[in-house]
C-alpha cells in the first residue's frame, strides 16, 4: 500500500514513515499542503492520505476539500496534535 504522509513536523513524518515502512508500505512525504497537492497533480495515486489538519500554508478545511478534489477516491485520515480542532 502507498501512503502519502502530509505533516509540517519532520519528526512526525519520519516516525509515521518509519513505522509504516517497516510494515511494508511505500511512503510519500509532503511537508505542506501545497507539496501534497503537487504530488497529487503529478499523478501520484496513494492508497491512503494521512493529512495534518494544521499546516503553515493551510489550517482549515480548504486543504481537505482541495485534496478531496485531487484524489476523490482516496481515503483521507485527518491528524492533529491539538486537543480540539479550534483554529
């Protein structure tokens, strides 16, 4: 399975990539919403997308909607390190 991990924190991306990679999954990484959208625009078709809810270039549902349009058939799992989704 190919997983696109979108998170601005390098250590979080690394930890997820290491864990899923050791489980046999192929990992793509993006440090921003724009980088994630660029992967998808380039034809990347991950099986699942792990998407940080709060990124420096997008901290609302606009990025989720853009990713959904770019990859309509892909499951998206929103992640956050915050207790509440408040902006």
